[in-house]
C-alpha cells in the first residue's frame, strides 16, 4: 500500500467515524429529551398523588408505626 492509498484509507475511516459520532450524538440527544420528559411526568404524578392524598384523607398522618 503506497502513501496515497494509505491517506485515502485513513480519510475514509475518518469519514465513517465522523458519521458514527453524529449518529451517536443524535441518539444521546433523543434519550436526554426522553429522560427530561419522563422526569417531568414523574414529578407531576407525585404532585397529583400528594394532592389526592390530601383531598381524600387530610387528617391521616403518614408516619411509621412505633414497632419499626
């Protein structure tokens, strides 16, 4: 393999690596958006659960029994 073929091979491999990095970046970005959305949903569900608990049983205190 001469020097010119070697350079072409390296450039080709570099292009494939650049493409792979771009694809992985897109995947990570998408996953982070999904994580952010799920975190917001969990917080909202927690707030709704707390509101429902306060509405249905406001006098009940959520503490551990003495035998714990």
